[in-house]
């Protein structure tokens, strides 16, 4: 008799593109959650070891992050998480004030009810994080709200720009956060979402500008904080 053999399911290892995407997402999430603070050195050998891949794969991810302004590459020293200066932080908010009112108008023009509901779910998760005083998650979700809104607006170039700007904002919040500051006032995303759902373009644009002004005003653009970090602890956290 031939014994029955149970077929083993094998999971194919991620392709190069999938792996680079996963590494990129992990680094970006760690930045958004303030687990990778500004100035952290991203050592290629260490990252390759942590993600069980080659330095070439890691180098491609770092190049993408550098292109988005999230990573700064210094010749003969390596790659570091960006540390926006006070002036650069002001420029980030200036750029956001130019881009995001137009994005909310474009979002409304798409008339995508599903996108509104996806943003609503994100805001609900943000509120849950606020209720349990989970600030890293709250900061990440606040940034993701703006990134997703840009993506749903349907312009890939603007969405790419917003991803970098939102991430740089999170880094600036880490560096210049005043003791009383929060990433976003607790009701502002909800108010903005309601204006989007009702397709009130002028009101949504106005709320977006107020929202960005509030975030910038909450920062203390003086001497930034400086902290060391363990890459494994920051990137392998679940």
C-alpha cells in the first residue's frame, strides 16, 4: 500500500520588489510612530541582517526614502533619518498649505463614497488610540490620514509628495514637540471628514488650512531633542 501523504503548503519567499516594499513600510511605520527618531543612523549591514536580505536590497530602500526626503545620505558617513531644521519645518508646512487644500477639492471631485468610509475607519482607530493614551499609534494614524487622503484624491505625484511631507511632519513633531502639543487636535480630522462626506469643498479646504496651522503652532521650533535608538528594537517591534 502506498501511504497517504499530506501535501505540505509552502510559502514562497517574497520577491525583490515585495521585500523592498516590506522593508520600506517597516521603516516608514517606525518613523511615523516615533520609534526611529531623527538622526538615527541606518546601517546597511545591520538592516540587511535584521531583514535577512542583501545590502543591495537595503540600499534600494534607503535610496527611495532619501528621494522622499525621509532619509539623508551623507558621503562617507552613511544614511540617517532626516532631522528637519526649524526652517525646513516651516517649509514643510508651507508646502502642505499649498498642496492639501487642492487635494481635498480633488478628493471631493472623485465622489468616492468607499474612500470616505476608509478614512472614517482610520479616524475611528485614531480616536481609540487617543482614548487609551497610545501616542505612537495616534501620531502614525494622524499621518496616515493625510497620506491616504492624498492617495484617494487620485494624483500619484501629489500622493508621493504628501507621503514625504507627512513623514517629515512626524519627524518635526518628534524634534520640536512642546509639552502641551498633540499631533492633531482631537476633533479636527472628524470635522474635516464630515466636510468631505458632504462634499463641501470650500469648507474642507478651510478646515485643512486651520488644521495645518494648529499643528505648526503647537511646535516649539527651538533646540531639537537628541536621542539614541536601537535599530532592532525600533524595527522589529510588533
